């Protein structure tokens, strides 16, 4: 490989949220134990981004900043090349993070007391965006078969959309934590039902660039223009290129009146500025680091196959999803008969394993999310520790 995906960095003193949470949860855990929880990666950043930032620091004044045409063109060209989406500069507005993006959408396009639909299990901040804005969450749970293969409950969704109080739906594509991709038919059906009932569709596409070989991501922005006139799409370079600390996302809205309303809300929220280095890093990622991304996807695919095969061959009662996208694997440990608190404690104290609690994504007691974006040997070592534990408690 051209790039280094094997060197592990000690992030204990770097202010890493993931590593800090590990130390808070398990203060006696060895400091060199890599956690597999918060969704950032244990890889060095693309050298094209790091070297580019160093060069730009020689010429930058780190004062107040606004995006340049280069920023917008980078996004436009990237979405066209990678996702077959034709977007325009005036459709794009920068936000600090994708979370800020959908928080602002809830505030801008619904009123206090309105209901907003989500399809759980799903990324926890969807619920926070609703409740912190004094809206009401309306859950339209995903349908799951015996192997936790998820699908959208269109019958229930259409029924909920017909209720006057339901004004918006927030969708995650690719899906976190399920690691699945909604098909073009799925997306068109969701948006058509929503449009027919004057329900606004907000889509979090932050994971769109981490798609496993043999799979295809369909961006909402690639659908028929008339169908998506009222859609709000949140994107960022930060997930695919491990840039979350630089805080730079963007929201795409094609309707000019909605965009004006959205920008006003960003002003009120004071979420209308982004990090100057985040702007630079986004441009560098999209313009110069595509080769790094392709190698990253190979590593993630290798890791997820190793994990999937481990459970399939040795512990088939523990249900693990086969990733279509993202680098997080959804795991069902309910066969062990442990509640989430006991499960997480056992994994941490007896196997030095730190995962994300499944309850963060909904009513998912006994589930965890395993972030496999780490050097392959680190993932293999984690499975050895897990194997030793499961030999004692697997039923």
C-alpha cells in the first residue's frame, strides 16, 4: 500500500474524546488499549491533507474567514464525481458540523410542539435535535428480521406522515449504526410519501464516502430534481477523512426560500461560521486525497470481513451485520443473557474492550457498535481478547 494504515498513535494526551471516555469508563484499563467506540479513526490522516495544511499555514492569516469559490467547487466536483449529484454553489451553506446542520433544520422548518419522525435504531443526536428544540419525537422503527437485516416500514411511515403533527423526517443514509445503504427505490418512496403529505425530508449523508466494494451509495441529491426540491441534505468531509476535530460541514438545499430561512436560523444559533483549517482540509481532501480514501476503504473492508467471519465461524448466535457502508459494525449480544450495563462492564473489565452502548441508538439493550477503523492487527488483537472471554460466557 502507498499509505500507512498500520501505525497507531498514542492519543491519550491529545484530547481525544474517544480515549478520554475510555479512561473515564475504565480508569484501571491500560493506557495503550485502543477503544472501539466514538466514530473517528485510529489512522494517520492523508499526507496530502497534512502537507497541504502546513503549506497553507505559511500563507494564511488565521482571522475570520468565509468559504471561497474553491471550497464550493470542491464539493460540487466531488458530489458529481463520487455520487452523480449535480448541485450548485447557491445550494450550499457551511455549518460547523453535520449535527449542527440537522439541529438547524429542525429549528428552521418546524415549530415548538411539532413532531419529527426518525427510524430507530439510528444515530442518537437525531433524537437530541428534536427534544432539545422542544419538538416531539415520533419513532417509526425499522423492520428487522431474525438476523437484524433492517428495512423501512413504509406502511407505518405513510400512516405517520398523514398525521398533522408530523412535519419532518430525519433519515440516515448510509445508516448508522446498521452499516446499510438505502436503495434508490427506498429513497424515492420515502420522499414521495413525505412530499405528498407536506413533510420535509432531512438526510444525514456524512457516511456517504465510506462504501464497501461491490456496493453503491445513492445520494438523495442524485434523484429527480423535482422530487428533492424540499429536501435538506447534510454532508461533510470529516467522517471519511478523519477530520472531525476541524469542525467543517455543509448543508445543501435547492429551494431558495428554504435556504434563506435556514441561513437565518444559523445566524440565530450562531452556527454560521466554520474553522478556517476545516475549510482548507475539506478542499484538500476532495481535491487531492481520493487515493488515500480508496486505500482506507480496502482496510475497512478487510477489517469488517475479519470480524464478521470470526463471529460467523465461532459464535453464530451473536448477530453481526455485514457492512455495506460506514466503518461501524452493529452487534447483537443478547444471546449472552446480559443487559447492556453488565455487557459493557464485562467486555471492558475482562477483555479490555470498549464499544458504543447500543442504547445510544434506541431501545437496543444488549447491542453494541464496534468501530473497526483501526489498524488490522489492532482489530485482530481485540478479537483474541474477545475470544478468550466468550469461551467462558458464550451460551
